[in-house]
C-alpha cells in the first residue's frame, strides 16, 4: 500500500494516475481548487479500491497556504511515499505579452508556486529518507518558442529546479522525477489546433508515469517520442530558429 499526495488531483493526467494506484489499495491525500470535482474524484477512487481518500481544497498559487495543507496531509497519511505535482494552466501568450499582471500570474501558476511547494515538500521527504517527488513539467520548457515562451519559461524554471533538487535529495534516499508531457488530450488543450498523431490520451500517459516512478526514472518524456522531437528542436541553430513560427 502506497501513501500518495497529489496536488492538482482533478487534472486529467493526475486522475488517470490515481486510478492506477487506487487499484493497488493506495491511500490518498488529494489537493485541488475545484471542490466539486475534487469530491467526484475522491468518490471515484474509493469505488476503484482506494484504501482511504482525504480531500483538501486549495488554490496552490496561494503559497502562504502550503504549510497548513502539508500539515493536514501528514496528519492524515503520517508519511508520504509518492508526491505527484500535477497542476498548471495554459496561458494565452498574446495576453502575457500585453499585460505584466497576466504574465506574472501565469508564471506563478506554472513556475514559482511549484518551486515554493517543492521547497517545502523536499525538506519533509529528506527527513524521512525515502519517497519520490514526481513533478509534471512540460516539453515546452526545453526551448523558448514564440508561441508560448511565457509558459515555456515557467516550465524551464521547474525543470532546472528539479534537476538541482534531484542531485540534492539523492544523498538522502529521495528520488525526484521530472515528467515532460507533450500534447495530451485534456480540457487544457481542447480547442487547440494540434496534430492528431501527436496527441496522447491521459490513460496511456498515466501508465508511463506510474511505470517511470516505479523505475526511478530521472527525466520522463511522455510519450517517449517527444524526447526525439525536442532534441531536434533544440538542435535548430538560433539564426534559423528565430525565423520559424513555432
């Protein structure tokens, strides 16, 4: 039986991962800001075999509330085997270009709030000398593209932070896995003009994430072909890259 904290528990990818863990009789502490969806997720996991499910309603961008949330988590679970951080938003790049307020808010949603949360969680995980921090970043963080560079910059910050955190926590027995999804069929991406062949389903992404956590993978592209796609994009010389509409 695993004891699992999921932040952003109502997201499509997180919910799909949780369903797999529920079948193993895991115990959950679920955090999300939409109370109604959170209760639906809790009921679904209990029906699928979860040993116990505790819910906690919170907007994770309110970093001052992180410590209270985690105290409640530890009171419920006593310890954490896996922490999956799976929340975020997909901002409108043009709005971010026109508004400092929007740019700052979206960077906080996708970057700095995650870093704040990881800083808190890392100290607890280090104290217990075991466990896994699984963090959903994005392939968008691999290179700043004109179509979404605010989002990409936030995810690049998370990716770099996780790399340093992984090296730090390795000495304590704690593992950090950085998860980099490409296009996934979720409410966040619906309505976007995406190439159908590159769009993955949440269930298949979840299976790869759960497997990657078990194997203690360091960096996980999902689906795996995104590693090659992003290698190609990173290899484009800057004089050419700045002329492309990516």
